[in-house]
C-alpha cells in the first residue's frame, strides 16, 4: 500500500476494499487518507462479547457518548456493534502507534478525544448474498448493501485449463454435451452422465481436511462404503487435494483392485462403480447441475452454488459462518438438521462409530431427497436466478464514487 499511496498525494476517489478477516486494512486506509469499503460473501462471522459495551462505556466514555448520538450516516454505534468492535478489542494500539495513528480509532493521538471535526461517514459494507435468503434487520448500519451472491467466471474455476476453455465453447453452443470435458477427464464425465435414474450425490468439505478436522480419512471412506452397501446412492467426492484423504483413496483402490472394478485417471479414482473421488477443481455451478444433493461444510460459496442450482443440501458445519449457513438452510427448508462433525467424521475405525455416521448421513440424504425439500430448493433458485451480485456490487461502487465526486463540486 505504501508503494501505491505513499509516494504521491492520494486521489480523493481512491478506496481500499477489505473483508472481516483483514481489519488491518481499515488502519492502513486511515493512514493513507483513503476510504475503506468492506466486502464479504457471508454474514459477520463473529459477535461482540456480552461485556463489550459495558467495558467500552467504562474505558472510552466520551467516544461512547459521541458514537451514540452521531447521525447514522456517519460512523456510529451501529457500525461498531455490527462489525467494527474487534478494532477496539484486539491489540492494535502498539501497531497503530508505529503508523503514527492514535492507539484508539476515531480519537486524537494527543488528546484522546473524538475527532469530531473530521468524522468519517458510515463505511460502505457490501454483502455478497441474496435478500431472498438472508434477513436484513433494521439494526444493521445505514450503509449496508446486499448485492446478491457473488460468482466468478465459470471457466476460471476449472483446475484443468482445457476444460475451462471447453466450458466457454460449450456455453456458446460450439460443443456437444458429450465433449463438455476434455479427454483427460472422460471418466469423470462418464460417471456424471452414467445414469439418468441415479444421479450422483456431491460430497465436498473444501479445506476442512487441511485445517485438521478430518483426522481419520480411512474411517470417513468406510462411512461412505457403509452408506453404499445399504443404498443405491452414487457419490462424487471432492478431496480438495488433501493428501491424507487422497492417499487413503489410492490405498483402498489397490485393495479393491482384484475384486472390484476401479479406475484411476488423472485427478480421479472410481471405486466400486459408485464412488468417484476427484482431487481437482470444477465450478460448483457447473457440477451441481449434474447432482441430486450437495453434502458440504456450509461454506458461503458451496451454499450459494447449491441455492443457485436449486439443489437440496446436507450440511456439516465446522467453524465461523458455516454454522449460520447450516441453520439458515435448515430454516429455509432446503436442508435437514445440520450434521455434527464428531458424528460424521469418526476418529477411529470402530464399527459402531462407522455405522452411526453412515446412518446419520443416509437419513440426512433421504430427507434432502424428499419432494418438499426439493420443491423448496427449486423455489429459492427461481427467486434468485435473475440476480447478478457481482454486477450489483460494481454498480454500487461506481455510484459511491460518483456521489462523492458530486459532493465536492
């Protein structure tokens, strides 16, 4: 940022875009006298401690009083309680002092009093989700704007460059359906199109494995095997390149080599004809159109893609906003009650634990496949189909820049 803003006067229309996990950006924007815009594809993933307001009122009473009575189009108490409160609780003071800023935001570095002569407007906060899915309560700050879900271009999300290029040609109707993926991934396409009467179920938990939550990859595969033994379900498992899970898959493939049909290809392994394990990446908006249920961790991207394609969901949350999305999907009627991670992911190979996890997953999938849940998912997909969250966010930023320029004239 010093290279961008430090050598010359900042342009008045410059701004810095941050998310809730990059609050350093707020302080840097203050240092370089540029506006700060917050952009997040999820609801604030944390809440202020119950003691926050009491301590704030005690430690910074003058600032507290000012934040309470300042007009809502300026930074006010609503902004602080909604998302800014970590700026006052984390140990920013020494770092801000090194930047020659006041240890406490919105106060003078000499007197410690609120900088009322140069009070900032309420920061623009862009949310990348739909009003049809998330309720927007009146106590949110005045400058919160809900744009609709954000999706990047589909071709950018293929780990295979040739598949990405083919997706563009297919969208322009230059390719037949049978040629949608490249020849390297013919087994994946064959699995997805293999049975019109038994569409596969997606299972993927993104980086949950690398974060330490998937401690026994072989036990999880045994859970899926147990489900397939008592149902006709077909699964496509995304491993997210998690090495212990990929190793467990290849080990199982070698064990089954003599007795069952299994195919190994680039990025993928087919086990027992009903489980395709894939270590690459494919855009969910493309894949979910070819699945019947999405089993995932409740990440904002996975949830958005399932909603957009009208796919019922089974969610097992692990941290932060995943619990919100899991409960919200349950409340909307597009997912059954969230699964517990300690149930779905056994830490050992105990037969009872495997059976318990398989039963929980089977029952959840059965609920997701109910006519009522499928109808709810289709209804929400229809409501949000016309939304273009990225376009809306860009238009809001342009509008913000124009309004600021007009105000100076």
